[in-house]
C-alpha cells in the first residue's frame, strides 16, 4: 500500500517551476506564514473547507450532507467546526453556487503517479515534475516515496522549498532531487522572522548543507519593495551564495498583487494592501548587485 499525502493542486503545463514543461504538485502545509503568501489557504496540512459567504443562497444542502454534523447555522451564519470536519468534501459537491471549496485532497503515491504519467510526453522532452507547496517537506514520507517513484519512471525531479526543515531530512533528499528551487526571503534573521514567522538560521544552514551534499540549486528571491529590496540585503545574499557549490542561478521574483486577491477571496487579513510592485529600475539594480558577485541572475520565474 503506497503512502498517502494531502495535495491541494496539481498544476499542468507549468513553465516557471524548473526546466521545460512541468507538472507541479502542491503539497499542503507550510511552517511559514509569509505576509505575501500566494496560497494562504494551504498553510495548514489538513484539508480545509473554504467558504465564500457572499455566494451562499442559504439552501441548507451542505448542512444536510455532512455526516459529521460539522456545519451549523449560528446567528444566521453558516459555521464549520474544523475539529469535526474530516475533509470529505461532500458539502462542497452539493453546494449549488459553489460557495464552498475543499482545499486539500488525499492521494496515495500510486494515485499521484497515475496523474503524472499522463504528462509523460513533456517529461521526455526536457520537462519534469516539481514538488511544491505549501512546503513539500511538511509531508516527508509521502514526498520521498513520490520522488523515488518519479526517479524509477525517469522523470526529472525539482523540489521547491523554503528550506525550513530538519537538516537530516533535507540532506537525505539530495539523492532524490535533480534540482532545488530554494527560497531566500531575507538575510537578516529578525526581519525574516517578522515577515515569515520564523528566522532564517535553519534555512541558511540547510542551504549550505545541501550545497555541500552535491545539490543543484536555483535561489529564488521574492522581491518585495521596502521589505527585502535594499542594497544591504542584496549584498548579504551575494556574499552568502557566492562561495556555495551547485548554484545554477538566482531568480528575482518581483512582487505582484495576486496574493492580495487570494486573501480577499477567503476573507483573510492582508498586511501588504498598499504595497506596489517594484519598478524595472529597482529590480535591475538588485540584479546588478548580485551579478557583481558572479551570480547568474534572471528576473522572473
Ligand atoms: S468536508 Fe465533509 S466533514 Fe467537512 S464539513 Fe464538509 S461534509 Fe462535513
Ligand atoms: S450548500 Fe452552499 S449555498 Fe447552500 S447553504 Fe450551504 S454554502 Fe450556502
């Protein structure tokens, strides 16, 4: 019996998640809570029901469908008790205006591989599979079994990680991954903690560890004007990355406002409502600093 994991999206024909055309598997759960998170609904590992109250027509179908009695009406409002919900998704299937949406579904590795084999033609032509999140290392046993299955099938394997994971687990993954997309969000531990909820000590140690273990690594920097865009931060990043082995390049990912839409949609607080994307001059300037350290820099995914 293959291991079971929780996946919230399988994105086909992705061209920004590693070389060639890829299928990106988004595993649920993340140990960080970045202010600019594009998938805030994916941060918990367990499946969750998302609810858009403005679409609800009050038909009561969801309440009747729930075998766990997890949905009730309180003060005229539908309330879901997450402690009773097992993520079966029935209430979402019966909701006429699609006001309820299940985020996260159980897959066995075999079920996942059945989905991935459908895209094999792209994998034979320079593409592959990318495991992303959330944070893929939040479900290490499922992840490793899936990576091994992809390896047996001859698929190129990319791991998109925030690096906040135990050192033994991430170094153990090196023999199973062809490439890492490794996020470095800030070089200052205090600022990193402020913007993501954790400091960067483990993340930078792990970056060094997988480099020494022979990994190929593409550094990804979400470029946030006024948060991590300063010259000092870019120089600190350049100094840290320059001596590492296996660095294929650095991608600067300019901030855009997609994350705000996601937060608004699910009625979540968004701290960066007033933040504007960087200008081309700002991103070019940051790229120039990193290039000064001999790094190959690409703007965008
Ligand atoms: S997902 Fe299943 S258990 Fe959870 S509220 Fe809906 S019907 Fe009930
Ligand atoms: S099934 Fe959908 S529309 Fe009907 S009460 Fe539940 S959430 Fe509202």
